[in-house]
């Protein structure tokens, strides 16, 4: 910058300067795409809300900066645990149109019930996260988990929630959330 030798008094008189510099760094670091201003969801039907700093969407995919994250429908892997429970795969696809970015993922595996949905696990970081994109491209993460039969009779309806944020040059987007379609699996 041209004001390398700015005095401390000058810096204190401009409280918004740091925020403006951070926004400029974000814009430059992400190739003129701001992480904070990209629409949260890009799939219909979509409803978005903000809670605890996370942009939640009932959409299957959402974007932050140059990256789009899609929570794909879970599926039965064709394999079983030693105790005979089915193994379900919960895939997440991430596509970035620019390099030099990281995508940080959190995932929660869910089972739909008539009452409140039961979680099979709390939020966790799937193996491979954060994903580093040195060049544009697409990567998919596959989380495996045994099918829990919480209904005891009939099929289980499973899905997963994903929250993510994108970082580049030390600047992070807000957290965004997406939800996969449900899959009904006989237990």
C-alpha cells in the first residue's frame, strides 16, 4: 500500500480501515469474488436463515466465493458390518472455479422420524477436510456409517447435513449449510 509509514494516531482515527482492508484482501485474494456476498443457496426449493453465524439453507447445494458444495443423496454401499448392519455412504461434492482455496467441512448424519429427527452422530469433520484446491476442480468426500434402525420396524429414512466455509490467504467466509435428499433403506 502507499501509506506504509502511517502513524499510530492515524490508524486509530480510522476504525473502519481494518475492515475495509480485510474486505479488499478478500476481494483480491478470491479473484474479485467476495466470500461473504455470494448467495447462500442455489437450488430450489430453498429457504435460508442465519443462526449462530451460520447461513442455513434447506437446499441441496450452496456457494461461498468460488466454491459450491453439494450434499449428495446417501446410498447403500452393498456392504455390511460384522454384526450384519448395512453400511451407508454419505457423499459431499465440492467444486471450485479458482485455485488457492481451502474448503472446511462439517457433517452431521441424520435419520428422519415422525418426531424430531434423531442424529446418528454429532457434527464432525469428515476425513480429508479441509479440501485444498491448488487449481480449479471437483472433489468428492465419502463418509461411511452403519445404518441405525431407530424405528425398529420397516425402512429408515437417512440424510445428512453439511456446513462449510471457504478460506483463501487467511480470510474465511461465513459458515453455510446444505442438506441432502432423503433415502429410504430397509433395515
